[in-house]
């Protein structure tokens, strides 16, 4: 028998496979494809205080080994989520983490308080949002701002708090240490990298917002490096994401220090990606005669002495 169950921030997950925010809806959208309750957890689509219509088309563009998006956090707002979506989420027998985004520290606190309800296991705090009170710089690029958001969210919720870090920084370790100091129970990384594409026939940017977030296999080496760096700098658990489409990708992240992984763009390529990943990880453990997947976490850091 092999064990895929993990402990993440004090929560017992059936396995280390989670659906990433913005690519997995609220989970129930994938029920026509497979039993979503098999997943270790679901990270909901980004929720804001008020409804957002997002950016105009075009908002998606496929690149070499990746995907650019500038959706713009389109969602119905937190009250809509609580009223219309959460009842459906509660029917799924797995952990649900609400992803929250704010434009001020106060907004993050209000969201955390509103989502401190049954059916929500924890929060994933997106700090890649611009701080409107500080000239539009993202909270996740300034350690002091990252710390302040984390402290406010922790103050307003009894749920587990996982802070999602932006890779668009000089030192990912500084930001990770700041959110740990702020009381975060865990860290997820990486969010998308800022990129763009140009239509050479129209001779203009493809995306309506000009710039967008790059995800998919192209970003995996960067995400993997950042997880490896952060694992050596903090004591709280890490959830790795960024370009994970195969079992090998997931195992690399775990060996680099991730307790769990998220599947993002992979869900858009194959809606069965979550189910396939769980089966693939179990097969790997059996094939390599490994009893417990937790023994692999961070193992790439432990070199045997010669």
C-alpha cells in the first residue's frame, strides 16, 4: 500500500494534487469529466470584494509552450460567491480554498472576514494585485506590503492562510520571509510571469491589456527554482505551481520542497489532468517501492556525504 495523503498547514489532504485558481472554476465545473472529490483540494477562481467584468477581448493567447492571459479577475464578487457558488462547493468532498484579491489592505481584511465560513478550508491570498494607495505597485513586490496584507488577513480569519507569491520580483526569498513573518500558514508559488505578444500583421499587441500573465510549461524552470530557494528560507509549507503538466513535473516540485502542487494550464489542455496526475503519482510510488509520498518532499536538497 502507498500513501498519497499529506498534511498541509494542519489540514489532511487525500493527495498533494490541487486545482489552481482561475483554471478550475470552483471544482463542480469538472464533475462531468471525473469525480472531483478525488482531488486533494480546489483553489477557487479569484474573488474580489465587488463584481468585476474583467478586461475586454482578447484575453487569451497561446505562445510557445505557454499561455498568456489578461482576464482581469472577472468574477461576481464575494457576496455572489457566498450566495450562489459556495452551496455547490460544499457538495464536493474535498478541501476548498478561496482565492482572494484586493486593491487595498482593508479589502483583503473584509474578504477574509466574509469568507470565514463553513465550506472554506482556507484562503489563498493573491498579492499580485496593484496597491491603489501606493501608486499601483503590486503588494507582492514589496516585502512590507506583503507582510501587511498577510497580517490583516490573519487577523480577520480563523481559516488557514496561504499567500500566493508573484515571480515578478528581484528576490522571491525576501517576499516569502515577509509573509511568514506576517503569520502565513503556507505559501504558494509561482503566480504568472508578466509577458506579451505582438500581432505582426496588425503590428500591435495581441492582448487588450497589452501585458498578460504567462503560464504553462515555459515557466516551469523558473517556478521550480523559486520553490527550491524558498524551501531553504522558510519553515512553513510550500505549494508549488507553474507549468506542471506531467507526473515528472509534479515530482520535481515535490523534490524541490513543495508539500503539494497545483495544476493550472494543464486543466485547459486536458480536463482530466487532475485524475491522471493522481493516478500517475500513485503509479510512481508503487514502481519505485516508496510507501509514503511525504518522504520525497525536499529530498533534492539532501545530498549524501561522500
